[in-house]
C-alpha cells in the first residue's frame, strides 16, 4: 500500500544560526476522494528553541498542482492543522497525488521547510447514464410496431463508470418480452399483439459496477397498431382475484352441416392447455375448458404470466383436418381492490428557506397499499397551493414534493397542502388523503426600495452647511426589515464630502444636507456637477449581526451654480464663524393618517349644527315678527281718554262728563256698550249681590233684579263717586 505521507525534512540554515525550527507531523487516516470540506488531513507541530518564536504562521509556498484544496489553521501556539477546503473537489481520477511544501521562519532568521506528499485514495463511485436516461425523474419513450420481429434492436443505453470499470446491465421486470446485453443494447424477445390489453411496457434499466454501485433509468415502450390479423373465433373469460379449481372457463358449441354430420373433434393447438398445464379439457366433453388448478392473482407464477392466458383450440370434423376452425380462448385474472392506500403519517410538516429556488426538495410523503402490485400509489396535490402561480409539485410515483419557483415569506408564510394518494386500480380506484404543512422560513432576500430612486437638483454655491437641499429626503422601505435597520452610504460622486444624509442610519426618511460649504472663490474647487450613487443597506441591527444584507440604490444628480454677490447677513453686519444648522419642518398630508378622517368628521358635525341653528333662528324670527306686528296693530289703535265701558244692552248708551279739578278743559267721554255672553254666576262677598261673569274673558255684570231693587243698587253704586270725585279721570276697561 502506498504510504499516506512521504515526509522529507529539508532544513535551510542561515549564517550564524545554530537552532532551526523542526517539524513534527501526525498523520491522519487516508484521505478519500470526495471528502467533505474541513476534513482534517494532518496535525503539524513546529518546535523552536526557548525564547525563540515564529514569525507568523507556517505557509504553503509550493504545491503541485498549484491549485490545491488545503489550508493551514492554527490549533495552538506551535501547532497547526491541515484541513481541506471546498474547491477544487478531491477527485482521484483528476489528481491522485498532491505535493505541498510548508515553510516556517523564526524571529532569529532561521528558516525550515517540510515537503508533504498527500495520496488521494480512490473511492468507488456509481456509474452514470448519458443521453435521455440521464434524467432520472423522466421516462424515455420508445415506439415500436406490433409486428416487430424477435431479436430486433430497439434501443441502446449509454452508461459510463468513473473508474472505467466494466459494467453489467439488467432489465426489469424479467420476462417482459425484451432483453439487454452487457453493452446496454435492448432487443425484442417476443411477438407482440396490439389487440391484447398490454399495449405498453414500463421497464427499468439497471447498470451495476463491480463494487455493487448502480444507477437506474426508466424506459417506456409503446406498441403501434398494424393490420396483421386474420379473423378468428375468440372466447374470453375474466375471473376476479381467485379462480377456483375445475372452474369452466369456455364452452365451445360447434356443429357440422354435412348430412349425416361428422363427429367434431377438439384439440389444443397452443397455449397452457393440456396435460400438466393450467387448463384442461373436461373428460368426455372436450368442448369444455376448465381450470386445472387454482389461479390466484397474487401468485408469483400468475404475476410472471401477466395474469392473462391465451390458448387456441382447433375444431375439425375428420381425422385428416381438411375442415378446421381455430378458436382462441383468453382467460384473464382481474385483481380485486380490497385495500385502500394508507399514508405513513396523517400529517407531515416541512420547512423551506425563503431563498430556495426551483427543484428544491421540500419533503417526501409515502403511502402503503397492500393490494398487488404492492405500494402502487400515484400522488397528486389537490388543494392548498393557493397562489396563481403554483409553488409546489409532487412526483406522482415517488411522492417527493419539490418547489417550482421561489417562495416569498412576506406574501405567504405557511402552506397547508392536501395530498391525495390513488392506487393503481383502473376501474375502481381507492384513495387516501394526508395533510402537509410547509412553513416558509424568513430570510433577508428583499433589498430596500427608495422613492424617488432618481433625483435632480440645482443649488447655489453660497448654501451654508447643514442646509437641507430643496427639502429633499429619501423615503425607503424594506419588506423584510424594519425601518430603523437601514443605513445610507454615498459610494461614489461625493467629491470633497460636500453632501451627506441626516441621519445616516436608524431612519427610513433621511434628509439630504450640505455637510461642507463650497469654495469656488479660492479656485480650489472647480467641479459643479455631482453624480451621487447612494447605497441603502439593511444591516443596521441593534442586537445581532445581519446575515446576507441586501443593498438598494438611489441616484442623485446635483448641479451647483455660482452666485456673483454674497448673500446678505442674517444676524449682523459681522460674519459669524461656526456651524449654522437649519431645521426644516414640512407639514405633509397623508390620507392614511388617523387625524384626517377625524378632522373631516368634526367639520361635518359642526356644519350640520350650524345649519340647524340658522334654521332655528329663522323660525324664531318669523314668530317674533308675527307677534310684533300683532302688538303694533293693537297699540296703533286710538284709545279714547276717559272712556268708560259699562256692560249692558247693545242699544243702551250713556254719556258721562268727568271733570278734573285741576283742569279747566272739559272732557267728553263716549261709552259704547258691546254685547257679552255671561255663562256663570257668583255672589259678591262685599255687597252680597249676585253678578254674572264670562268664564273666558272675566267680564262681569250684576244680575238683573226687580225694578225697585235695581234703582236702589244704582244709587248705592254711584253716590260715593259723586261725593268724592277722583283727582284723575277713571276709565273701566272690560276685555271682550
């Protein structure tokens, strides 16, 4: 056996140096081809004298081949490990031996190098198909005519072993009517009949190397119908699952037209009928064909025969076979679908990263069917793939669920798929259902998007530092990151760092500001056009470090124009030095803010109240006008001074002249008496007389009495007035 390492010590001593670094190497197990990344190859120890240390780490200075998959990693102060990397891949057929030289130097100038030879051990790898069979998930289709002669070559399978070994080829199922040789050549081995129910064949080609590793490919052969049959008499019998012994499967009734009729004979001409066969003729009744032994659908012999048996019986009327008729009898054993498929689990749970692409294998579901053929189940997804573009596909034979396109966590976080398994019964299939939950794992796959993504502006060169340029600010959003997780960098175009963002991180709406003023007067600056390329990166995390941060881009073009006069001072005639920070507040309207509908609702309520108040004032003003007009009319009527109204009859009139002691002018009072209806009576508590009154207006009058009594009452009423006249005229108003 070739040793794993050939160790050659090569010590190169510098002048006046006595001690050299020495290498001690601990060998690892043989390095196999296709070894995974970070496989330890060896442990290297570099020994130096006391008070002497190495300068840096040992390095690989020469290698053959130059490109190699090895790297040194420090283990301790004087010990390093040799590991494998990902590329190039270790392949015995490509490179069988690697030679490395490891170099070390100490702080005294002493150097040493170690040559290492690494032998790659060969690993047996499975063979591989080339051509259409290389697609393992698809079957290669071949079409042949039904009259193709046995021994005809129909296909050649091409396969190669990485080690160049001789391969063996096998074809399954055996006895299917096809053969394959060691070179992968497939030929026909039987006569085919399109009129039979077997019109296609599913074959599996298996290629095996001497070590037992193999690869398999699927082949589908279809028959093409041709007109090659003569009319024959056919009798067909179909039995379910098991046909018992002595069951009659055919009864032939033939007669001879000769007179007298000849004796008719029945003789088997082909097929499994006769002595020692599956079928036999009934003794003394040769026209009856019966089963010679029980036929079970799941019997291996029945399976090998394909569950269909064909035999031919010759019918003739003499021993010289001059008049013969051939009858074909076909017996088929049909399966009975007794069992439904059963999934191994009622519920499956899988998870996929958000960045997974097409053909990513999500997981596999498996159903078991105890009918023959065993575990013959076809899978399909019936529901749960809710989006317009379907994300999932299931292999109908293996049950492996794969992605058809990349999922999006921000759109759908979980899928609940319903997978149906259908057995292979073509006429009465049975089904089973299972639920598959697929969780999409969130990953940072969305770059920040800013509006506007392109902006142009023109500014003057006298703008002061800290000024927001034209009120411009970026408005950035990231579908899979928080707004405070962004930071902003100007990666190009920002000459002399005149521009910047405020803030540079922790916000999604930074303002573009002038950081450093322009100085064109001194001639130090000449550039007036700035093409700023801004990167927006979503790695500004508080508690963790971003994995695979995404970067968005925005473009800003700024033209700086010169002004001839300096701007007027804002505070005093003296030029103040220092930094002036300008704060700009912009009141923006956003229809989605909460206070917008609140303000509109409040305005609508206020307007409705105002309209109601105006209507109330108009109604009240109208009533007041009517009342005022009525009162004005009442007060506008002339009222006679000193008039006295005395209740009584309509025709009765009395003129009373009342004088005033203080006035010399006489007053003529005219009294008009109106008729009043009095509907009540009462007794005066003072005089004891009875008077009548109007209950609505309150008008009163004395009730009429006999003439003598009336005159006495009148004298009593007016005598005090004449004796003591009042200072002012008195008038009695009687409301009507």
